[in-house]
């Protein structure tokens, strides 16, 4: 049984409006936001590109590698948790896109194909980039990282030159799907007030005005029921003539309890991300060498391309298959279709995804964090060879990882319960809950086991 909410404002957005604070309101409405953060970010990006392409050839000595993979990449999921897609508002690619459009943009409409299948392209590109990191050593090779960023920059420039708004960010950016999933688990939400919007005839929040452009990600705040595609750029806030826009805090994962229009591609990506986290953990363990040797004996080839690709494929298929199993079992009790169960409850994995992703990256940030300082000082001739890069000890990191996975597991369990309770009644809720609880428990245990084993460094 589907339960329809009578509350005109999506309950996932409920909370105190932070814009009631005059300092926050003035800052977000000012002409300085988000530029005051965008331009320093773009400058740092230029330094990173210079270092990656023209700096030291080894990752251990390269500031660009340290800033990208020891600082930025671990911070990304944390930013999504606390600030939603705020990173997308200050991302250097977005700034480059806007600059290109300003001077040479043709503002052509987004092709229908991308509107319909863009998220699948994003899913595929995220999988491909992760795979290529392992087979071509992108992260471990500064030039490889530089080429990756240069390729993305080329795509951004081409997109900005031909198409309107931030088409690349919405339909092609490999981080877009990840950002959209994680932002729904985030604690910060920007949304409109339906009662006020009902009387509006300008739609300036979407169309823009003479001084401020419309939503760069093609979102209409009046009908927006999710944070998945809101980048918190503040344009709608500046354009709205009626004070409809609100900025609220909410408990983590709350939006995932009330997904009004679940999408199979988002559920699929949630399962895929879990597989990617698992394979990232596995390949950084000492036991990976033994596992690889065993796989070579089974396949009869020593080709790393072949053997890693098999491992990668199995790691991705495993959580997708387990989600499919749980969804099939649930159909026996709740009378929903397999597709409906897969799509609705796939979102519950996002909490565990986010916690496991942060836990994995936490190792690099805390075990290699000082490398940012060391590689920075090396630019000025200050040697640091032999110095420990760790900020805290390995046991401390592991305890933090276990805690994060535990919170993610509990978060996923609660999301499953809330989704089941929304769509079903009485004993059907718990019957639906059980297979997904087993799924979350299995994935959580698998992560815990991997985090108990020693990991290798990037730097």
C-alpha cells in the first residue's frame, strides 16, 4: 500500500530555515558568493595541474598528487554529507564552463539523448575511470592524473562552448551520479516553499534575471523534491522575488526516507559504488598479491588487465546481485514488482556507501596527511625524506573506520524500515525489511573484515 503525504512541503526538507540568520542570508545573496570561493579553488586547481604535468614524476614527491588524492578525494564524500553538493558550486570545472560560455558560448539546447540517458553515461564513466585507475595506474602516476583532469577540462570547455548552462555538470560529469546519491544523504538542503511558489508567475529562479542567471543545473525549485541536482550556487535565492527559498538542516539520510520519484539508475549506482569501495579496499591490502596469484592460476594468464578486470567485474556484480536477491525475496511478501523493490530499496545502500567510502579515504587522509605539507615544502627546497606522513596511528584509523561502517549500517537499516513503512502496512513492513537487513549486514561485515587488514599507501 502506497502512503501519500498530505504535507505540501516534502517532509525530507523539514527543518529550521538558516536564511533567517541575517549573516548567512546576506552572504548567500551577495555578489561575492560563490565567486569568493570559486576563484581560489580555480587557482589551486591550476597549481595542481602544473604539478601533475610538469612536477616531480613520482607520486611520493608530487604536491599535485597529494592535494588531489590525499586531500580533495577524501574530503569530497565528507563535503557531500555535511553540505550536500556545495562542492559543485565551487568546482573549478564549473567555473571554467561559466567562463567559456561567457565569451564563446552558443547556448544550444541539451540533446534529448543526454537528458534521457545522461545518468547512465555518468554511471558508465565513473566505472570506467575507477577501472582505468587500476589498470593504467592513474592515481599512482602524476602525469596520468594530470591527463585525466586535462581530459575532463577539455570536455567541460567543449560543453560550455556549444551547450547551455552547465550541461557537462548535469549530464556528463563522472562525479555527478556520486554527488547526486550522496547529496540525498546530506545534512543541508535548499528548497522552495510551495505555498509561496503557487502564486509566482515569473519563474525567475529557473529562467534567471538580467543580473543573475537561472539554475545552472536545470532545476526548478518550485517542483524540486530532491537535493540530488541542487548545487547550492545561490542563484535561485538571488532571483526569487518572493522569499520562497529556504536553506535547512536535517538529520543525515532523511531525504532517503522519502524518495518521491526513485530512479533505477540511482539504485543501480548505489550498489555499484559499494562494489567499487570493496575492490578499492581489496587491491590495497597485502593479501591482494596472494589473491592475484591464485586468480592467475585459475585463468591461466598473468595479464593484470585480465585478472583485475575479472575481479572488478565480480566486485560490481556482487552487491547488484545481492540487491536483486533481496528485492526478489521481498516480492514474495509485499506484492510489489521486482523493479519497484530494486529501485526503492536500492537507495538504502547509499548510507553504507557513504560511510564505507569515507572510511576508505580516511586511511589515506590520516595515514598520509603530512605528505601534503612535505610535498609543499619540497617546492621551496625543504627536504622531508624518511619523515612519517601519518597524522595518527593505524589502530586509531581502524577504530574510526569501524565506527563509520557501523553508523552507515544502522543508517541503511533505518532507511529500509522507513521505505517499507511508507509503502506497506503492519507485518508486511517487517517481512520486507528482513531480506534487506541481511543484505546490509553482509555488506557491512565484508567492509569491516577488509578494514581489519593492513592497507598500503598511495604516497
